[in-house]
């Protein structure tokens, strides 16, 4: 049974803990480097990315997190967590940085004021059982995707149609939406499978890429 940490600096930590436990993981809260050392994988929750990065700086977690993330620790970020896993962000605050890891540019608060919070049925590649009820709350979208990352879902209706809202790069997974708020644990189950399968099967399997 993998031990998955939930970064517990700010945001909807408890909802992720519950969804991960339902998906079969042993879960601990991560607020300190020594707690990070104990986990096989990490979830970065939704919340406020500017606050989470400031608290991570305060707790001296930024470099240890960057090291684990770039070193292959499976990591899943939802909403603010997606922003924090992005290599590049748009509409961040002046000094806003991220942990990085996914070769993408993410636009914060992208869906605009009139639709700051909404739900949409979204099909996620690799997740069976029909579309997922995706809850977006002042959500980012993926503005552009580098060659190393693979989009898993896009919005299909409205002005944002075509925008990528779920993405994977090897051991890293991110969604603009909040599966932890829906009672549908399929995204967390997918992540737990990623953790179990290890880095070999993360993102796009070499064999799925055509034997590279
Ligand atoms: N808009 C928030 C941010 O910039 C993210 C919102 C969320 O996580 N629900 O961090």
C-alpha cells in the first residue's frame, strides 16, 4: 500500500485525504521536510497557489519539493496544485513561483468572472466509466503544452471549448478541476494506480509512444 502525502499548508486537504483513502492509499499530511521524506507520492490540493507557495517558502519546503518532484515522486495537483506543478504561469502575482515539473504554461483564474465556478462533464483519457463531473472554482486552464506533456481532457462547450484541463507528464498529473469535491474517486484511483505502477508506467508508457 503506497503512502501518499497531501501537502497540508492551505486548501482542501481533508477532501483529498478522504478520496485517497477511499482509493486504497495510506495517507499522511505533509507540512515538514521530514514528513515529505516519508511519502511515496504527493497530492497538492486546490486552494490558493500564492498562499501555498508562500507557506512552502516559510516552511523551507520549496527546494525539497522541487527535488522530489523532479526526482520522480508521483505528484498530483488539482487547481492551485496544477498551477504549482506548471513550469510556466500567466497572470500570476509579480513574484509568484511554482514547484514546476510539467512542461506547460497555465493561466491562473482563466475562466473569467462570469464563470468563476461551474461544473461540466469532462471525458478524461485513461479513466473509464464515462465522463467525470468536473468542478471548476476560479480554475486555471492550460494555455500551451510542451512536447513532454500529454493532455488528458479538454473542455468541450462554451467560450473555453478546446482548453486543456487535465494533463500528465510521466509521474506527474494535474487537473484544473476538483475531483476531491465530487465523491467520484476515479481520478484519485487513477493516481494511486500511477503510484503503484511506478515511474515506468507514468504519463505515456514508452510502448504507447510507439516503442521508444
Ligand atoms: N485561483 C486559485 C489560484 O490561483 C486556484 C483556485 C482553486 O484552487 N480552486 O491559486
